[in-house]
C-alpha cells in the first residue's frame, strides 16, 4: 500500500507526564494500509495508541494524524479528528447500560441523518460483521469477554471512519472466530479503503492481514523494526524482532 | 439517468413478480439517509429481485446495510435475490449482513407476571437480607470468641474516615438545629413569661432525640452510601468473587471492620452533635440575658445521666443498622454501570428509614421500661 501518509511521527516521544515510555519514534502509516503495532507486553503499544487517538499528548517531537498535528492542534481540531477515527479499547469499554444494538446505534444517532429503521439496519449490519446480530438485544454484562470485544469493534466501525484503531481485537478469541475477524478486516480494508492500525500479538493474524508492521523494542524504548512481516522476519537482525516473529524468548545481549 | 444526488436508486418492474433495483453512485451515510425510503420497500407480489450495483462507485457501511436490508426483506418474502456488479468483498459483506440471524422478538410481560416478578423480587431481597444478618451475627460471635480474626488495622483506617472526618458536619448540623429549636420556640414560651425555660426544650430534645438522630442521618448519607458503593464496586469488578475463591468470607473481611468502626465512632459523634446543639440553644437564650451558670443549672434539673446513656445507646444501634444495611446493599449489587449507584441509593434510603423507625421503637421501649 503506497497511499499518502495518514499518520506521521517525527522523533516523537510518548508516555505519561514525566515518564517517557517510548522515544525517538519516526515512521509513517499510509492511507489504506493495515498497519500492525507489535512488541512485548508492557513495551508501550497501548500508550502509543492512546496518543494516536488524542487521549495522551506526545511528550516530544510531533505526531500528525489525518492532517492534525497533535501537539499544536486546537481543541476544535482535536474534536474534529475524533469524529474521523474509530477506536476499540483493549478493555472493550462498552456502555453497560445500553444493549449491544444501542451501543452501535448511539454514534449513528448522534452523527448521521439516518432515520429509525435505517439506524437499526445499519447497526444490525455492523453487528452482523462481527457475527453478533442475533444477540443484539443483550446487555454487555451478559455476554462473554470475547463477544464484548467484537461488539466494541462493531461500534468502532459504526461511522465508517477512515482510520480505525484496534487494541488487541482478537485477544481471547478462539482461532476460528479470530480468523473470521481477520477476513472481515481485510474485506473492509479492500472495500472501503479504511486504514487499520491494529495492536496484536497473534503471529498468524499478523501474517494474514498486515501490509506493514512496527515491532517496538522494550530494550531501547523505541522502534525495533518496521516493514512487512515477511521482510522483517527474513532480513531484520534486531533481537527483539527476531524473538517476536519466531516466537522465542529474547536472548540476553552478548 | 441523471440526478442531483451523487447516488440514486430506482425500482423497475420486469415480468410478473420480478423486479430490478438499480443502485448507482457513491453510497455513504448521507446519500443512504436520502435513498433509504425509496430503496427499502418491496412490492407485495415480489418473487424475484435483481439488485444491480454496476453503477456503484463507492459503498460504505451504511450503503452495505441498505442493500443487505433489501436482500433480507426480499428473502423473507420468499423472493430469490440476485446481486449483480458487486465486487467479491462487497458481495461477501452484504451476504454476511443480510443472512445474520436477528434476536427473537421481546416477549410481552403481562400484569400478572409483572406483579409476580415484583413479589418474587421482594422475597428474594428479604431472604438475602436475612442471610446477610445471620452471617454477620455468626461472624460477630466468632469475633468475640477469637478477636484475632477481626481485621483491626482496616477497622482503624475506616474509623478515621467514618468518625473523625465526620466531626465538622455533624457538629455544624447539631449546632444549627439546636439554635433553630430555641429560636422557634422562644416566642411561644415568652407569651407565658417563661422565656428562660427554652433551654429545657433544647436540652431534652437534643440529648434524648435529636443528637443521635442527626448523627444517624448523617451516617446514612455519608457512610452507608460510601460502604454500599465501595462493596458494590468490588462486586462489579469481581473482587468479592476473588475473596470467596480464596476461601475468605467477605463478611468477616469487609463488613465486620466497617460495622465495628462505625459502632465505635458514632456514639462519640452523637455526643458532639448533642453538645453543639445545646450550645446552639444557649446562644439564643443568652441573647435574652440568661447566664451560662443558670442555663447549666436548669439543664441539670431535667436531665439525668440515663438520658445521656440513652442517646449514646441509640447512636450505637443506628450505626449498626446503617452500616449493616449499607454493606448488605453493596454486596447485593447487580451487574451494569447503574448498579453501584442503585445500591448506594438503596443504602441511604433504607438507612434513614431504619434510623427513624428504630428511634421510635427504642423511644417506646425506654418509656415502657421507665427510664
Ligand atoms: N496510566 C499510566 N501511568 C503511568 N504509566 C503507565 C500507565 N499505563 C501504563 N503505564 C506504563 O507504560 C508502559 C507501557 O504500558 P502499555 O499499556 O502501553 O503496554 P502495552 O505494550 O500495551 O502492554 P500489553 O501488551 O500488556 O497491553 C508500562 O511500563 C506501564 O507500566
Ligand atoms: Mg496494551
């Protein structure tokens, strides 16, 4: 995928307050790409994602998402950006008082001119994509953790945002549901040209859907490698990258 | 066909019962909102539908939902549906959306069933409350036998919060109420030339009734609700389950320290409220030229040590009732984001009701016994 860049990082640092989690990040995510963020547990994947979706400010450098520079953007610009991105949080974060259908309907009600029947049909269609249309009337507390994740994805897709961020969408799903999920991402990406930025640990899923990926390295608190999964596996010599893609423990440096 | 819209949809009738729906242009939430009504409608005698998507340039999720809805309704009406001109991905996604099962219609609940459910709910709640009371009593007995099982350190921390931090508000309320009672009854007493007797009213009311009552109500609003919310949150986040699976009894672990802390601190709070209330009354009568010595002397004439003990005893009972019902409400928290709030509300309402009812009952018992 060689679309124009939609997310660019220029020597950016991310973290919490004074605690820098990752620094010296310089790369870009292109339009229409399925881009994977991977790396060991606790290396800062969720932190990076939270920065992309404007919940955290970059600590240094600059990050531009869909034309909006995050450090210098006005509140209005950030508000506008938030409407152009879809987010699935690692914990799901469904509205517990609303049924699954209502969870997906809510953004549609607020931001489109669709009427009653159409709203329901669109919401049902989104739920159908994640295989949960039949459970549309249930409350989030009465479905399993994996199902909650799928609903959260359906909600992230509700407004057909051009960029969708998913934090471990298939963690905790069985292999076959997880594979169906991958197919859905690939289909949506081809059909709508949606850019997907996905945090995931699942190697089969990465090799199936990723156009490019970045592997974050806990050791240097920065980028370990970036490129297509195949290229990284075959050519990158960074220990964290090899350990990740070959599913083996990190070897201590000599 | 040209159109002002960037997208269009039109139905054309073919041979008997066969129809073609031609959709073209860019389908987005905006164009779909305008096309929906003309697109999603079916002839009553439809037997075959051709959906021609050759002219569709782009199609987002809303467009997909619209096409899927037509397919779904037509299939439900027994018609055969053919998609033409759709890319493999679009066709796949449309099929996924159109063929997905919908949830069964919600069952209507009749009045009789409604009443039955409500009754069962009440029975359930009462049973739960009795079980909780029993468990708490058992724990209390065990704690008397073996004080080591009580988490005293927790109890101390809770006592600081429920007791010490509540001193300002309880004192303030006590003072204001004492002041108001004196202020409001003063004119009537003065009519009979007994303005100096106001102190008796304030003294008796504060010591025997209002001191403990104010404290109980503050406790229900401040501490009962807090306990319910704390334990309720622990239920929602499965912390209570985690305790249970460790073989730890939540009543011993969480409820007992809370009740003990409150039972220990509340009598003191009640004492402070009473003293401040009497002071509030004195402020009013002192404006009438009554001296502190005379005020105290008058109070000593009508109040005995037993009155004070009565008040303190009441405060202790209120503490046990309010914190007990607060913890019970917390542990009975259901699922969902509103659940913790509902438990806190229940704790406050039940707490205040229990305080006032038990106050009445204790007042009556003290009267019968002749204290
Ligand atoms: N709210 C926070 N305040 C301060 N530090 C935090 C906060 N959340 C996370 N961290 C720290 O930031 C680092 C990265 O955390 P992050 O959640 O981004 O990891 P992750 O890569 O998403 O891991 P996982 O795969 O386990 O989800 C960790 O060292 C963590 O301790
Ligand atoms: Mg994470």
